[in-house]
């Protein structure tokens, strides 16, 4: 658990292969999975930080924004 960078590499490879094959369903799954990885990473970073629960670091905001981008 917590191997987010490795998961991103795998998901991006999945996305690349899906696009090469022209498999739109698989491409959608790859994008969804990328969104899930960044969402989980943002939540994880937010949990381990010792800041005010209402305050998010730039790293957390970046991860969550990337998740939204892939979900779109």
C-alpha cells in the first residue's frame, strides 16, 4: 500500500496501450484508474499530515486536481 508512483506508471502504460490499440473502453478504464490513484494519493497525504483538517497542502491539492482531470 502507498505505492502510488508505481501505480501511476502502470496506469499510464495501460492508457498508452489502450490508445495504441484504439480500445476506447480500455482507455476509459485507464483514465478512471488514474483518477482513483491520484484521489487515493491525495487522501493519503492529507491523512498523514499534521495540519488543520480544513487546510490542504499544495501537494494534496495537486493530487486531487489531477484526479479530477482524469475523471473528466
